[in-house]
C-alpha cells in the first residue's frame, strides 16, 4: 500500500510539473505570452536543491564538507541543466500531452544506457517489451508530424525532437547516478540536492546572463530577464502557476527517490510513463470546460494514432515487468518474485536505490 501511495503521489506531482509549466508559457501578460524557458529551468533547479533539506544528517564518507568531494557531480549537474532546458523548450513548442507521451521513450533509452554503462543484461521477454515500447513511441512521434494544428507555428516536431534528446541524455545520467550511489559516496537525497544546487548556480550565473545578453526575439534578447521579473510582478496568476510548479517539483524528487531507493531506479521510469495519461486527460478536460481557451482538443485520427501508440507502449511495459519478475525470481530463487524489478529485497542494492544487474 505504501508503494502504491508513493507512486500515485509521484504521478500527480509529475503531471502538475508538466501542466503548470505549459500553463505558465500560455499565460498572457501585457498581451505577450510568458515564453521564458530558461527562467523555468531555474525554478526546476532550485526545487531540486530542496532535497538538501532532507539530507542534512548525511555527508560524503570522504572529505566531508569540502568542495572537492562534490566536483564529480559537476558533469551530472551540467547534464541535468541541459536536460531541463530541452524539456522546457519542448513543452513550449509542443502540446503538453504529446511531450509527455514522447517522454515514455525513457524506458528504451534507459535500457540501452544501463546495458552500456552498468553492464545490465535483459531477458528476451524484457527486450520484447522494450522493442514494443519503442514502436509505441515511434507511433506517437508520427502523430506529431501529422498533427499540424497541435502547434500553430508548426513547431511540434521540433519539440518532439528536443524531448527525445532530453530522454536520451537523462538515461545516461541516471545510469551514472546509480554508479555513484552504489559507491556509497553520497546518500540519494544529498546527491540529487547537490546536483540541483550546482544546476541552479550554473543557470543563474551563466545561462540566464548569456540569454539576456545575446540577441533574440524576446525584446531583442534570447530571454529578457527584466521582462521576466516585470511579468511576475504584474500577474498573480503567473506567480501562482510558478509557485505550484516549484512545489510539485520539490515534492516529486523525494517521492521519486523513495521509490528508487526501495524498488530500483527503473521503477522511477514506470512512474514517469504513467504521467502522460493524467496530463492528456486534464488537457482534454480543460479544452472542453474552457471552450477552447486552455488545454488541447481531440484531433481525430492523429489523436487516435497517439492513443494507439500509448497502448502499444503500455503493452511493452507489461512484457518488461513480466520479464523482470521472472529474471528476479530465477536469480534469487523466488525471493524477489514479489518485487517489481531486479534488486527488490536485496539490501546491498536497496540502500543505493538501484536495481541489481547481472554481470556481463
């Protein structure tokens, strides 16, 4: 029951992250939409950094409190920053439900990354599920090319490409994070919180000043920081959306880490994949209730294609879970049959928050 509550809470928090980001981008202030992806990424970084508050009692086992011990996290934080920027841009360019569906490709990329980086091995049933999931994502991507009305400027395909790039990079990042947690140098919350703090510092000290200095379409800049602050001061609705976005992100991270700590990080991917159904349902309901002012419509054949792709992806997930259970039962003599993923019930891996992997 506790795992179920954690998963449901994580799905709701994740859906709120996507929905409030999209709603903020669509909010009009002074006749202009709030298209500020770099600022929204700063919101993401500061929310992730709150994980440090829950890890005050944990410290690195070596060189505690020194800057040097956190330097290995710099590449991971830079990767997370790039992933976040791609995510924000993808939500800006494409419908929220479409981006959420494309994010389901995380399972495919995660399998390839853990195989290459951690030496994980998968059964035929698991590979069948992974291939089915890939086919489902391809169908969703095809729908984005056919669904011209989804983005009036025709930017939906670019948003899909950015979402795919973010998932590929994040999969490799997750695998390296597992390696660090296995080594026991950081507790999960301390590691993620430190990454968020570094990410926020990079965004505030480097990314936002560059975006403000370089020429672009936002009042002559790539992103006008002054206009961002003025917009926040003039719109209580926008402030509320940003606040809910920050709170949902701050809650999502401990929830996600708690799930990974007990049942492996791949289960975090499953929780992420459950998000699109809720996002899509809310977007369709918002379109109907607001008479087309918010959300997105049902786009006929294109939406049917997206729905079919999502169904195939869920079927792939079912096969993957079945294969994972069979492999866990075979490896542990049935002791892990109750767990969803390899590594459930194994203290040496549960402590690190990662699934057990076979050598080779």
